[in-house]
């Protein structure tokens, strides 16, 4: 029974949600509601007036409302299951999964816009410039309001530290503290990119429609569509790359290099094996195996790694030289 206090000291939670998780969840939910209201209004008005432009933009809004809803659901799921033991490192990466899905939706939308624009360039159709311009202006207003809601929390820094001093010095030591870092919430970023994509298409549409109405440049409408499709595709690829890397536990080279430098620079230790990966918007985990002399212990290693603010879960394994 004497060992029970030591075992008790080993336990800790694995909640690695972003510092602004709940605030971002509320922002996203408001944007979902705003987008849904706009979507229903446009579809209803389209049926009432017989305007295809209104209907088309309404159903286009529906795809974004769906993607934004996925982001909102991801926030709720991550919060509800934050302490679920089935998730080894918590639910900090649920947002990345939602962000990757949103990026795929954006890619499909960009392809759809590009194909439709090319078809309209080959077979020009009659455009109701007046109605379409009104739709684009209203849509731009909604997107700008949504962007303002989502732009309030892209980084958050906090600083407090507490580590658990426990365990054998050579096998499976854990340093588990809370350090401030950049809150890289790719779920919020995905929602923001959806809103920006809609805003971009609205701006390009307004320019093209005004040019078509007053200058007769009907060709500019499909050209602007192609430009918009290319820009949205670039955004989606960037988002898929960043979220995909995190989902695949890609090594964070910046943090890994910092750990290696801090441990090896004094000359009394050498890192034999190092794994560093992101487990939440502002949290990293690490496993480090060190070959060192008899005077280096876990406490010294932890002291050296204090400047690595991104580390929230670290396992230290020390082997004698």
C-alpha cells in the first residue's frame, strides 16, 4: 500500500483543447445561424420571384452552411468527450478532422465553380444583372458580418506552469505542464476560409455583373468565376496540407530542434530518439530518449526544457552512457 501515493501522482488529465475553444465554438454557431437564415431567405425569394440567380446562390450557401455546421458539431463533440479515456491524448485533434473535411468541401466547390465558369464561357447564357447584383451585395454583407465574428480569435497566449514530479528517473518519466503557446485552431480557420471564399465570390461577382450591365462585358462573369475557383482551390489545398499533417502526427521540426538544442548543448547528454507532434491547437506532446552520464536526471532535463512553451505532455527516458 505504500506505493499508492506514488501511483496516484502519476495520473493526470489529457484535455488539450485550445485556449479559445469555447469562444470559437460560440462564434462558429452564430455564423452557422446567420448563414442558414441567409440560405433560407435566398431560396424562398428565388422560388417566389422565379430568379435562378437567387436560387443558385441560396443552394451555394447551403454547402457552406453544412460545412460550418460540421465545424460547430466538432467543437461540441471535442468538449463533451474531452475526458473520455478512449482518446489517448484527448480530443484536441477533432477540430483538425472537421477542418480537413471542410477543406475537401471547399475543393469540390472550387471545381464546381471552375467547371460552370468554363461552360458559361463556351456557351454564354443570359444574366439577370439587376437581381444577381442585389443577391451578390446582400451575400457579401452576410459574409463580412460572419468574417468579423470569426476573426476575433486567431491567437491566444497564456502562461502558467505546473509539472508532476514523479516516477522512476530512467523509464517512462512524465512532465505534464501547461505552457502558453499560439492557439492554431484549424477548425476555426476552416470556417473562416469558407466565409472568405463566399466573400471573394461575391466581390468578383459584383465586379463582373456591374461590368456586364454597364460596359457589356458579359465575358467577364465566367472569367471572374475561374479566378475565384483558383483562389479557393489554393486555400483548400493549404488547409488540407496543414490539417493533414497534424492528423498524421507530423514532426514539428521547430519544437524538435529546440528540444534537441536545449538538452544537448551543455555536452553531458545525447538524444537517441525524439518524437514531437501536435495534440491540440496550442499543445504538443513529446517522447525523448536520452543517453547521459550519472549526474543527469529527470529534474535537470525538465529544467532545461522550460523554454519550450509548446510542450504540454512529455515522456522522458534516460539511459546510462
